[in-house]
C-alpha cells in the first residue's frame, strides 16, 4: 500500500499511521495549493460502535520545505479532541444526525489548526467540527449535503480546511502484490503463478469500499513558496508525547513530555516498498533532511532485483542493470532531489542536492483540465501529476512499478533499452476501480462509504 | 541553544518539540499542583464532556515524570507538560531509585 501499516511499530498505532499524502495546485482555484494527509488505514465502514476518529493525543503536521534543505519552513499543525453529548450512553448516535451540532450525535470531534513558520505560531482556527463517520442511511442521511460539505471551514487568509472521514481513493491489488509480488495481469509469467497454473486476470482493488480519515487544507501558493523558488517539498508527520502514564480510573491518563515523531510520509511507497524491515520504524522517526542515510535503498531497490527473479526471462535488461551495480540515479532524482532541468522537456521539480524524501510540487505548473488528466502523471506526459506533487487520481502504483522496472532509467542513460513488459507493467487497476470517485471540489476526497451498504 | 528532537536549533521548529532519546531505567512520577497545562489544551465545553477526561484535561495538576537514566552517573530526564529537562544529580538519582524500591503499601 502507499503507506498503510508500512512499518511494524506504526502498524500498532493506526490513528497515527499516515496512509497517503497528496499535494497539487487546486484545479478549481489555481492560485492555491491543496494538501491532503490521510490517516487510519483500512477503515471498515461498519466499524462501530466506537467509530473511527483522530487521536486526541497525536500531533498531526503537514510540513513544507521551500528552500531545499529538507527541514520544514512552514508547518500546519492539527490537534483533535472528542466531546461526548450523552456520556451515559454507549451509542455513537441516539437518532439520525442531521447537522454537525445535532444533539443525537454523541461522540463529536473538534480540532484546532495552527500555522508555524520562523516568525512563530499563528492559530488559524479552533473548535472546528469534524463530520461524523458515515454510519448508515438511517443515522447519517444525506451525508454529504448535511454533514460532509458542512465540515469545510473557511480560515483567515483565503485558506480552507476539512478533517474527517473520506472514501479511500488509493487503489492497489494488495491481495496479489503481497502474495510473492504477483501481478494478476502477468501472473502466468510469475515464477510461482506459473507453477500454480494461474492465468492472467484483471486486478482486484483491495482498498475499495474502505474509508480513511483525511486532513485537507487549501492555502494560497504565497503561503508556501519562497520568492523565486516555486517548488516545494511536502511531507506529513504524526507525533506523540514521549511519556504516557496510564490512568487507573478509566480516563486517558497523562501524556507528558515533548512530542516525538512516530510516523512520516512524503512520496508514496518509499517506506512501504524500498526501506528494509529493520529500518522502517527508524525511518518513520527521521526528518527528510537525514535521508542520505537511506539512499542505498533507493539506489539499489530490492524490488528491482526481485522482478527478474520472480518473472524469469521477462526483464532481461533490468537484470543486466541490476547486475552492473550502477545506482538508480533516476529513482534518486524522482524521490530524493526532484528532477533537474533538462531531463524532461519543460519540466523540473529539482530542489537542490540535499537528498530528502519529500513530495515535490512545482507550483508554477498549472493544473491539467480534468478531461485531459493523465493518471500516469509525468510518465504519461501530464506534467501536473506525480511525481510533480500528487493528485488524488494519480496511479502511483503503476508509475512506481514501471519506474522501478527501469522505464525511467533512460533519463540517466539514453542508451538503456527498456524491457517491453516494463512499459505496460501494472497491477491491473485504474481509477475506475474506485467506487466512490473523487469530488471536483475541496476536499476532493470522495464521500465516505456508509456502514449499512458496505457492511463487510 | 536548546535543540529539537532532530538536533536542530529549537527556534527552527515548533516549541512543542524537545530533545530526543529515551532509554530504559527507573522512572518515577509525581504530581505538582499548578503546573502549566498542555500547549494545545481545549477550552472547557459548555455542553457535554470531553471524552477520556483525566486530571490534566480537567485543569488540575499535571505529572512530572523523572526518568533516572543512570543512577551511577546521576543522569535524570524530567518530563513535564511538553517539556523535557536533563539533570545530572547523583544524589537525587540515588534517592529516587531508593524511593522506588520501597514496597508500595
């Protein structure tokens, strides 16, 4: 998955587990950038009676580096707290929830937003209401009209914010990929698939009809960039206080001490697919500025070595490249520094020589009209998509599979001949594999699936 | 100059952050009345009750946690609110360790 349950430690702390990060110039407000950080992986819509919510002890942050050093220059902080309307009831709601202030909704969540930069803290909003989870047709009727859209809050300075449950928009065939890197459309060529007599099949979207919790903020581009440097690096982090004393009376106890980072996410699939198991938790606790220590995982990805083994005879040129021991400078550019000027006509998102895993967005590139959007992003000739930031619709699994399989290596060595299958490699999914589609307006993440119609 | 969890000058990052690293040694907690609350404490609601409330969230005393990292050298970490303070006090460290070894009644 992009970053769902990607490390042993954070897989045991779902409310602090970042799953996906998006950063794009807003298609309907091109003077702004939209940043979306998703948390809480694989929410089953019927998961009551204690439906999903953000962690009240977690400090959520979206960080922006605007000078290329891998340290944050602007940070948006989000803190949540839960309030019970009817503490002596076990129910999430005692009747239909028709508005964000409806007293029938027992367990309400609120949050504050603070902007931090070198000048200090600016509280942008407090006691902002989250929408409830989409419980079902009786409990949350007309969900988006009554609740979801009402949870978009205007903030000072032309900013807007939303935090709450949304439909998972990331699509991936987990059931196949985690089964010995099988890809259903190519499984008859997979070493083990062939032995099992499997034939090519379409992909299955394992994350369809599941929800996540989104933190989305839309801000003017001028809120983020440094003069003369239109490209920003973005990552999200979750932190917890270092000490926690458990309560003896049923309360939450006492979190104490400074916050310590427990989760981070920049580019999709980096910690998930590239970083080795022994370093995943450590990676989560590091700042992007320290990512040089992980360069070898990007320069010599394990998956690039596995593909020729798991698909014998299918990737002969990739096998030779692997055997040469040459570092994958194409992947280092895409994931760690941005793509320098001159490699792709009319495009750069290079931020400098500091190697740091950040989602790099060149804000001077205008958004692509929805009718012309190519989910393969820059790989598909659409310069407004991944790895130039990341849009909700971008097919990052296919893009990164193909990149690791060698499709982007000619950026470094124009003589390199890409294996034919690498050009069409996919897990067999597209945006059509997602039931609830992205919205055309902020917060862009789709309407969450309800528990009644999606019971399992 | 104080540094944040990544060794950067504290002024570079949020004041919510502090020094990194926590070992495994003796730990003691005590409550001091009147200690400042969390930086992001929510206002008291007019209706309803904050979920999972505790003394800290109700505006009462917050704990100070002493982490004796090494009684032999006297290295102690004190945690309070969102702060962490490093002390080197061998006598205090030994007294905390001795106190922690007394049987709880």
